[in-house]
C-alpha cells in the first residue's frame, strides 16, 4: 500500500514479492539462443516488440509465470486477458485430461453430451431472451459470425462501431476495429462505419462524474453527482453519424463494455443504454463484445453489458471462456441464430468435447472460488492505490477501470494530456518486467499500461504491482531529469 512506502535515500523502498510455495519443473528444452533464432527465422514473431530483453516463459501457476531460468513473475495481463481463473488451474486441468481419455473431437454432425451440457450451462448465465449458443474458436471468429448474422437477420448492410475499439483481425472484424495500429494495408471495412468514441479523459467532453469507476478523470465539469452532460454530447455524435453516413436502416452496432486493446477506456455512465436505443430505432441489432470484459472480470457483474443496464441481441466472447484454451462463442436469440439455416454453416473445431469440458470447468471455478467477488474487492482496492500514483506523478495522466480491467495512461504532463513518448513508456515498461511484474500495454498511442490479471490475485499482489510501478516511475523521472 502506498501509505506504507517510505522514500529513503532518494528512492522508493522496495516491497518483497508475495511468496509462493509452487516450484516449477526444471526447463529441459531449447536454449534461449536457439529459441531466439527460431523466433526470428521460423515462427513469425509478434509484430510488436514488447521488451528489449524478451521473456521466455516455461510454466504457469495461478497468478504466477516462470521463465526458463526459474524466475517468477506476477502476471498482470492474464496472458492477453485469457487466464482469468489463473494459470494451469488444477480443476480445469483435470477436466481437460479426463475428457482427453474419452473423446477429443467430434463435430455437430453427431450429438455429444459435452456440447449439449455446456451449451445449456453457458446460456443459463444470460437473460432469457438470449437462449442460443454457437461455439467457435476465437473472438475474431465470434465477431465475424455476429456481423454475418446481423446482416442476414435485418436485411441491412451497414454496421456501426466506436473509434478506438478492437474486435479482431479478420476481414469483417478489421472493419469493426477502429485503431490504425491494427489495420493492415488492404481493402477492408466495406459496410462498416465508425463513430466518435465516448472517452471522458481524452475525448472533447468529459468530467469528474462520468465513469462507473473508483477513479474519475481530473477534468472539471459542472455536472451534479449522478449526471453526465458529456454522455448526451457523445450520443448526439452517433446520431449525426447515422444522419450523414448511414441508410435509414442499419444492421448492427458493436461495442465493448470497456474498450480493451484501446486502453481500458470507459464511457460515461448510461452511454451504451442510449446508444442501444438509437440503434434499435434504426432497425439495428445491438452486439456486445465480451471477449475481454466477460466472465466476471468487472467484478460487479458476470457480463460487462449487465453493468451498463442493457440487454444486447448478440453477445460475442472468447479469451476467459477457456482460461487460455482456444475457444469462443456467440450467444443470441433463436430467431437470429436461425439465419444460418439459409446455407450450410459449419465449424470443424467449434464446441469440441475438449473445449466444452474446459469451458464447463471454468464456470465452476469462477463460482466456487468467488472470483467475481474477488475481482470486485481487489480490483477496487487496486484502482484506488493506482490513483495515488496519478496524484503523485505528473506523467500519470489517468487511472481508470472497474474490477480487474484497469488502465494507467501515461502523458507528457497532465495539462496537455499529450501521450508520453514511446521510448519513455517502453523504458518504464522494461523496468517493471525486470522487477518481476508483467504488465500489458495498449491504447492507440501505446501509452496505457493494461492491468487485467488473473481474477485470483490478492491485495498483497496488488500492493507489490503498485510498488513496482511506483519505483519504476520514480527512477525514470529522476534518471530523465539527470
């Protein structure tokens, strides 16, 4: 906790890493030198180089990751917001192993109890109107399918989404995505229209009561508590976009409850509710992208859309659905799903017995270990501690989030809100890794630390992560000044 930190000898006192009695198995495979060569010449490397000195992971346990040398790291990104229950959870491992001894793979040509049991179990988590599930293999697949169903059901073509949103990298998903950093240079997005993002921190309008978060922006406004004038202005931008750029009927509106890759951006309270109303007035379906916000991550609710007080027509999900196992899903109404009967639609691996066994175990673990409650309690605590860093450092422009979906935005200074330069962000990022914490990084400018850890983290883990970030920022500022 920051109040316990003492500034000594011109620095911040280091807090010890929380203990773990887990011992990783000895690493006995490629040397790091061989691995680097293969990474550069055989397997296509990630297009973004996250660290100067790469981390080569070997094993995971709960919120911890271990590299090939046995060094332990605190995972603050759940390996791209996927391992929500924690790495290698024994109950999920057991479910996978048990199913693997019975039947690995079948298809929807045949009936199998695994998909029928899991499908009912998953759908029971939704409002009654959302009664049908289609299982796929990723978030991109889920969003591509949602685009197709929206167009077939409505008979309309145009689909709206928010700038700064991320919905995948398929041809249609790339059209939904509105971040230039994720756009490949080929024709895409035919029939996709983006409207202004409702960002209370970086957008043209915002104030100090906008967000459903323990941490608000430092922008002034005259709004009374519980009211946000910015919300209406952003909704007006959507109406104006429809007026000028869309036909009278649209197919759908896609949005995340909190923008993930875009830097954990939250909208003004009530924004999505009004956006859904406008969309339905134009004959469109409302699609909730829960790839990152779903499966209890926001703490207050199991699904992000629930926290916004809306009921979508289609919900897409992936990542946390399988705790890292490759799977995704679309949940919708039966009449919308039936549009797929217009042709022979098939997914070879979607809903495999292995995937369904894993997915079922994930739901059980979230319930039995009260991970949603933990995300709420620890997440609120975490955000409040991070907000103290914002108050201490001029380069920490904003802290935002809900539950364990958190963003820390770095700026040149609070007054200008100019994004902190990539070299400075990367310098801080590298040091946090060297100190034992693996944060994420995102936002259009790459200046937001994404904090979306396994939902099993503790307050002690949060204290350690804040301490590491505190020391990294302090040292960076002092080294830069010198």
